[in-house]
């Protein structure tokens, strides 16, 4: 039985990571086309690596159930296993997630400011509408293409720490401000179409569909200390969810 787990983050020296990233790109392409992976000789030539380097990288993906190798036959990709390697119930910083998928990830801060929480977010966070919040908008790229834009909100219980760096992780900032980390999230998926400023920031036509995630981060004390609305290009990262089927399984 195959156990589907999140992809391991590429690790090792620079050359090993280069091979791992390159192989993941070919795996994604093969899954999208429903085609087998190129042969070992072709892959080593394309990746400019040794057979042993390729076999080591392939063994990691085989252990995840993502590739299937049989002596004397083509190597195939299980698209379901690849899809399950990115799961809604597994939380990663988006830069790390893109890195695990073999993309070259970049993140930029588009806007950072303090303002009032507002009635809508205040109701979700169970805080007065006039509560001060830090609002940060970030954009992630994967191999140069826009993969995700996030509007992050952290309510501020006091004054904004003077050492605040808008480029730091919103999870790190929330933990520093509230004195406790986010230990679990309530995440609600949805769908939206791009328009206006968001379409420009995504560098896509208006009307392009994107997946949305509304995230409420909850600390160990059960306080709601983080709110985020994320917009994802599903063509770059496709999320899946594992649901348990309860017995009796024979019931129709």
C-alpha cells in the first residue's frame, strides 16, 4: 500500500538540488500530458547529471508513490500521488511549497500598512472594528510566473514593534506580536475571477478563475491572531484534500 506524503524539500549540495528540481519539472510535465518520463539516458543528458544522481532523485519520488519504475519498461507518473503531495491539511510557507515542487520561488512585498480591522474582518476575528491591524500584500512567483497573492492581516494588541520587517513570514510576525504561534488553521477554499488590480498583479486577463483560501490562524490560547485571503493559480499548484470514508463501507 502506498502512503501519500508531502513532497520532501529538495536537499543536499547545490548540484544535488539542481537535479532534484529539474527532475520534478519533468515529472510535472509528464503528469500534465499523461505521458511517461523520458528514459534514463535522455534524462541524464537533459539534467547534465550522472546516472547515480538521477537514480537517487528518482528513488525519493518512488518512495512517495509519485513515480513507478519497472525493469525494462517506461517510468510512469501517478498524477493522483503527485496531486496528493500538496494537501490542504498540510500547511507550508508558500515559498517552501513551491521549492518542494521544484520551482524557482520568489516572493515580493507589494504593500504593507497599518489600519483599522474593519467590521467584516473584525467579526471573523471576534475583535472590535477599530482594532489596529497590520495589513501586508505579498506576491509569489514560480519560475517567473505569478503563483499566488496573499492579503495577510495580523491584529495588533499594542504598538507595532519597531523592528518589524514587512518581508518576514506573517506566521513569525504573529507569533512575535502575540507571544504564541499559530497552532492550527481554519481554511475555507473558494473560487474567484480576477478583475481590476488583482488581474494586473497576476498578469492575467480579467475573468481568469483562481482558487481562493480564507485562512484564520488560531494560537495555543484559542485566540484568533491571523487572517489571510490567498489567491492561487491552480495551473501552478493544485491542492487536494484527503477525506475519510466512514464505515459501513458496504452501504450503498
